[in-house]
C-alpha cells in the first residue's frame, strides 16, 4: 500500500507559478523525488471544474448566489458552465491541487523525501495535504515522518 501526499495552494491564496513550472521547480528542489511517483495536475480549467461546482450546488453545500457574487467581484462570467469561472471559484474555496506524491516504501527514503517536501511547501507558500490523516501537514511542526506512516 502506498502513502500519498498532495501539494496544494491554500484556499483564496493565489500563488505565482515558478517560471519553469511546478514540475521543474519540485524536481530542481531535490533529486530525492526520483524515488517517488509524482503526478502533476494540469492547471488549465476544464470541464471537471464545471462538474465539481455543479455537484456542490446540487448538494446544497454551496449556493449559486455565492458563486455569482464571487464571479462578479472577480470580473468573471457568472456562468457555472464556464470552466474558468468554476475553477477560480473552487480554487478560492479549496485551493488548487498541484501534484500527488506517492512516497517511497523504505522508511529512510521517506524521511528524506518528506523533509524535502515540507521544506518545498513552506518555501513556496504551499500546503501539504495528507489524505491518510485527513488534514494538512503542520509545516511548522511536521515531525520526521508523515502522521500515519506505518
């Protein structure tokens, strides 16, 4: 079984992407990443954002009026079918997922990779989400290993 972490922006906190892109920035940060399986997410808004927004509105979790107010205040079309508007709204609520990192199997490798990821996230104003724990890693007090590592 793998242990995964997600590198994300904070909600409503736009982060400037490095000129070379997140993939190159993360790879340049540490050669330790070679022992990980990393999936980078496309930052171009697409129909998935429209579907996710539609699900939130249909479930009653978010109201269409809140979305429309957000769009109006950000100069975006107040159309829930517009991928750019939907993605911007969702990012303002939850942040944007940049990458999924599958940690290596050995504890010694995980220690090094984890420390490197924590430093990268903190340095770049990002968050490190641990889905196994159901929360963000406390970047100020991350520990030596992810919270639920074995």
